[in-house]
C-alpha cells in the first residue's frame, strides 16, 4: 500500500533540478530501504537520477522517478507484476514521464498494454476496445507528491512570476477636467 502522508519534504537543488533523498523517497513510496536498494541499485529496474557517490551517501531522485517508483509499487502490489521481467515497460514509462511538467500530468492516466508498452492518456482519450489494458490514474500519486513537498494544495499550476503589489496611478486631471471642476 502506498502511503499518502503530510511530510513537508524539502527537495535538494542540484543543477537547478529538485531532487529527493532516499529517506524521503521511502516515505513517499512505502518501500523499505532494502526494497528501494533492490529496485534501484541491485536490479537497476528504476535508476536514481544521481546514484550514491560513496558509502554512507544517499542517492537522489527527481519527482518523475519517485512517481515511477510509486507506479511500480502499484503494479507489484495490486497487479502482482514481476517487475524484473518487465524492465522494458518501466523504461518506456520513464521515457513518457521525462520532460513532462508536474502540472501537465494532472488528469492523465498511464495505460499499460500487454506489459510491453504504455502511453499517457488524457481525460478525453479512450483505449481501443479490442485490447486489454491496465489504467493507472496519476492524480492520486501527484497529490501525494504535492503533500510530500508540504504544499497546502495540490500543485496544478506553478507560479511563473513572484507576486508583487501593483500600484495604480491616479491620473492628473486634464485641463478641461480642471476647468469643469473649478466652474461647478
């Protein structure tokens, strides 16, 4: 079972990319330290974005990788999928998530066909009726990541510019307005 927690995890900035440490990934995915090590290091099913450099240091993961780990937990726990046998599926899912913005994934579903290929479906997209498919809704996982970052509301749109106060200028009365005001 994947936990949905209010953690207040602060991602690490590395090369302008926000990354999470292994201990935070454990809380967001529900994996044990041994399972995370098994999946990311020993079997290399889902590689960390920045592997641990030396003994005692932690690997670092992007939010896309954590999302993929959460989806892998669902495939393993709910659909009893043997992840090792479907390494290519995990690689294809990772490619789909790469380069996508966090807000762009809201409302999307990961469709897994025949455990070999997958695609992201939008709200109005449908699957072919002649194919079997597993549908993994992304919203609950994105919501959990939002909560994990300690955001009050799920992030659906990130601000592009900082909020600043705007002052409105009072227009100086024109010469005709000044005369009207004086004559009345």
